C-alpha cells in the first residue's frame, strides 16, 4: 500500500499518520462502548 492509495493529492499526511489516526479513532470508540457497558450494568472487558 502506498500513500496514494489512501487519498487524493491534496490530502495531507503520510501513510503512517493516517494509520495512527485510524487506530486512535477505533480505540476511542472502544472506550465509548466500554463506558456504555458499565452504565448499563454489565462487566467491562477489563475486570
């Protein structure tokens, strides 16, 4: 995969920066789901 595979020429950032941003985004949502589970009275993934 190359930088050009992930966006047009006017998109700034390297492949590594885009992958890091994607990982942060997914981790953020995982944390939101964990919080919602705790609010619902269910056990979290980490006990």
